[in-house]
């Protein structure tokens, strides 16, 4: 029993236990300290990276807003080279893409928006959806209606961006002359726009501009009736006795 061991025997046991386990304990403590120091160093590094990237992005955004696309490109290259792990790279691409659209460089803007969609992905789904909406409008402006419509196919599953994508879809379909589907897209945009993602009243104006749903059917019916009447008149042959009006008997006598 331990309580009956002499003090000397207890010390000897403690020394033996420490000799067997001491290195493991010391190693674990050292590893824990190193891990903590490393984690703090990593957090400090990330913070410095974010702060430096923020400064570069601010310079980029200012250059883009003032149409200095060459300066904005240079800052974007810095972000891509040294700060690709920060969210400022994708934000910078969006800012430069907007400037390029205003400058008429639509192809380069399309490339940047596609990169945001691809690389933001699951890390920042909202940012990827912002790029999707802008890319759909850009493709439509370039006359690539099929690709533009493909960008809006995720409208129902895009959360708060469903309304914006449906509005873009309606614009594209209206330009293509498909008023029925355009009306359906605008109505979906209004229904999904409770979050304020779109200007619901502006979308309603677009919807009214398409005309009432009955107008197209009514006009078609009237046009069809008029056409049938004209065909019937044309079918009559003046020389055919069956089509001629019977002359009064008195006229034969004269």
C-alpha cells in the first residue's frame, strides 16, 4: 500500500516515473507552445496581408472609378501576385470590369467576370452571383442572347439574387420579342424582389411596357377574322351565275 511506503521509496518511484515519462511531457509542452506561437504568427500575417491588400484595392477602385484602367490593371496585378488569398482580388476584378465596360472593352470585362464566378465559387457565393448578374447583362449587350440566358438559369436557386437574375432574363427575352416569357420572368422578379434586390416599381414599368397579356391574343383574333373576310370576298367570281344577284323580272322585259 502506498501509504505504508517510506518517504525514500516514494521519491524513488517518482524519479523512476519521471525518467520514463518526463521527456514526453516536456515534448508535449514545447509542441503546444510552438503551436500557439505559430498560430499567433499566422494570424498576424493574415491581418497584415488583409490590411496591405485593402490599401491596394482602395487605389484600384479609385483608378477604376476615374477611368484610369491602366492604373487599375497594375493594382489588380499586384493583388493577383501577392494577395490572391484575400477577398480583395475578386472585388478588384469587379471594379476593373465595370470600368472596362464603360470604356468599351467588353471582352476583357467578360474575362474578369468569368474569373470571379469561377474562383469566388463556394468561398463567396454572393460575390459569384454578383458577377453572374453582371456577366448576363454584358453578354446580352454583346448580342450573345443564348449565353446570356444561360447565365440566368440559376435564378430560382440564387437566393437574394433570384430577383435580379429574373429581371435580366426578362430584359433579354423582351429584346428577343418573346413577350410571354419576358412577362413571366418579370413577374418572378417582382415576386422574388421582397428583399429589395431589385427596384420592383421599375420592373413593373417594364412589365406594363409589354402590354396586357390579352392584347396579343385579341389582336391576332381580329387580324384573323379580317383576313378570313378578305379571303371570302376574293373567292367570289363576278362571272359565276351562282355569285351574281338575280335581276328583277321587269328588267328582262325591257
